[in-house]
C-alpha cells in the first residue's frame, strides 16, 4: 500500500468504528486538519 492508501484506510476504519468523518480525519491527520482542509476547499471553490 502507498501512503495515500494507508491514510484512507485508517480514516475509513475510524468511521467504521463510529467516528464522524471530521473526527476520523483529525485522528489520522492531526487536530484541526479537517477544518483547515474544508476552509482551503471553500476558498478554492469561491475563487472560481
């Protein structure tokens, strides 16, 4: 497995164990990572 697959598998496992996507993403990527990602995506979409 490559790095992206491992990260995805860990997030999926956390969701399967009852965490929300935000909780799972933060558990794997670090506290606040989900909000940072969401903010960056929002900014990019608004720029188009």
